[in-house]
């Protein structure tokens, strides 16, 4: 016979019987299940899943010749009742990958592989996830039905890479596809697993926010953004853990009282609005007057990265759509509400502030915003505000936006920037607001009135009402308030002749955004 040698990077443990009376040699997946009590599987047992296979008459799949990857849940993962009864024929099929023999080490992360459940009516894929020397498998029910809800179920691989004649078996901690636990149950499932993907977040809620856990548990629709263990190991976060009251408010930033799947988040993102359209105003969190803002970044290979911003911190969703009976969990790579960027870095990376950032690059205006010895309060106009200014100030000439006349642009931006011994939150400004506030702007004095309407703020400047779209975007050296208009007067630039701002600005904004995308 022709022989082939494969050199591999770890010992592949053969399937061996512990009983001399029941020898086993090169079994298929069903023989492996039938003889599991005689195999060296440590403390793991797979009786429950085997019983469900027999009851549902699915033995032929596990006996079939060919190349398969089988995910077998261990008995421990079938608690509590009635979880075993949820293992129907389709759920069993969702534990089998056809035409693929996937060992954990060489299989790439987050690459979806179709299971035997893959049709127009019900579609399930699985992928691998590797964290802290642990390997997880996650099923993603992309198209669900009444008995099989859409969403991700995450399970740890507790014993990997067991070779069988028709492929490979991985023992997993719990069944895939079965959604029968709450958001609270999901968090508490890691209470004894310090290397679990969100163990530190569970520990933080347990230590600082018992009432938050109770609140989440009583909600029928909730979306939780759970930071990874690495996110909570950041030095700035560790320091924040000493402030119990602040941590309670930060934790409230991480959940909203509605179900937001990844697709719904994309619909609410900044980048999904049409050019010139008004951006989404954010989703309210459990924290008082704090919202979350979403963005979709297109990758070089048409892949998408989805980010969430809360309290000035921009986090990436690294594991989306973990399904629970009362909501959705997304694992993110940063703790929201603990800033780690300067005002300059925030402007540079924020998709709503491209125009303000690029205009500030002239005459080095932006350079000062990286100074961590100062405290800035920046009323930053969003991109739409610059286009709107073109329509409202037709008498202002194009020279405001021409590089050779950048002095005027610098003056306009200086009016938006307050430099003081403290950064001013909107709540602080409202508290100061007996009548008119006088703030030490980089250009003269900025005179404002602050009005509060429900959960939003409005500024009055020079007789104009300006809405604060995103208040209190915290940075390491200050705060940004994103506003929907420019502090601009018709008298700012008086030059006769030439094209007007109204004719130039729309083209300018298109150029600025095109440059940003490049």
C-alpha cells in the first residue's frame, strides 16, 4: 500500500480502550460514542448526547464513511433540565461538519464552516475561537425558526482532536444551537472559570454592581456589551477599579434595554447614513444620559469591523450575537467609559468628525490637542454641520476653505476650543448656566447658554440653537461635544467676489470624506 507521513506539532493521542474485554481499533464516530465508557476520556461522559442520537434515529450520520468533524457535548453541559429535550434532529445535524476534518491548531479563527443544517429555511455555521490557551467553538444560527432561534452559542472544547475513522471528534462543554439561558446565566457560567472569555467582567459586576446584575436579569430585552479579559487588564482600567461609584456608572454603559443583533447595529451605524443625511443619534444605555454610537469599518477584503463607542471609548465587537433567552451578548475588546486617547487621536479616528479634523490640520491647529498637560473642551462640528453651513451662509466666500487662507479657518476652529484648568461636561455647563456662560476659548471668549431637553442638550450661541449630538466624549486630556452646527458668522470673512461657500463646501466635504476612506 502507498503510505503517507504527516509531521505534526503535537502528540495525537490514539483512541484506546481501557478494557481488555472490549478492544476497539480505528472506530467511526458512532462506535466511539458507543464505546466511550471504555475509552480514556478523563472525567468526561457523553451518554446523554448518544441517547438523543438514538432516540432521533441519527446514527447513520455518525456511521457514514467520509470526512467529517463531530462536536460532541459532554453530560455536564445538559444541566439543567429540560435541555436534553431540546436536542432534536436538526440540533444533532448542527454538531456535524461535512467534508471537513478540522483539527484545532491549524484551523483559522472566526472562519465559518457550514454544518449539515444549511438551507434557506434554517442555516447554521460553526467557527473556532482561541483565547487564553483555550479553544472554543461557536455555532451561529444565521437563519432560525420558532424552535431554533437565531444567534451564537459558545462552547469550550474540553477535549480536542480525537481521531476516528470518518474524521475527528471534539468534546465540547455544552450543546450548540440551544438557547435556553439568560444573559445573567451566561455571565455566571464563567464564575468558576478564570480563563473564560468574560470571567473578569463577571467578576467586576459581582464586586461592583449586584444591582446591575439584578436589573439585567429582570429585562425581557437587553443587549450586553461584555469586555474581554484583556480589556480589563489594561493599566488605566485597573486604576479605575479602585473607584467603586465611578465603576458602577461605567458598568451601566455596557447594556441597553433592547435587543440589538449585529445587523441591527449596522443599521444604526454612522457609516450607514447616506451622504448629507443626519446621523443616528445613538442608543440610550442604562447610564444616565449616556448613549452608544456604532460604526462599520470596511476592510480590504470586503470584511467588516463593527465598533461601539461609549463615554469616548471606541471598542471593536470581537464575538457578536451570543444569544440568550432575554437578549444578546457581544464581546468587545475594551471597557467603555475609561478613555485611552487624546482629543487629537479621537478626532483623527472618529468617522463623524472627518471634516473638523482635516480642517484642523492647517496651520498646525490640531497639534495642541495632543498636549496632556492641558484640559480641552472642544465643541466639534460633525461633517453634516459643515455642509449645512454652506447652505446657511452664502455670503461667506470660498476663501474660508482655501489652504492659502487657512488663517481664517484656524480662527473659526479656535472659537470652538476651550482651554482651561478643567474640561467641562454638559452637566457641569448646565450647572453653571444661570444666564450666559463665558468660557475661555482659544479665540476670545465663547458665550453660550445651555438648555436641557429630556436626555439631550441644546446650545444657544449668537441667537442660534445648536443641538449637541454626542455630549461628553471623554479623552485623556479633555472632552469633545459633537454639535450639529458650526459657530460661524456671516461677518467672519468679508471678501468681495469669488465663489461662495455654498458652491464650494459640498465639493470640499466630498473630497475630505473621499480622502478619509482612502
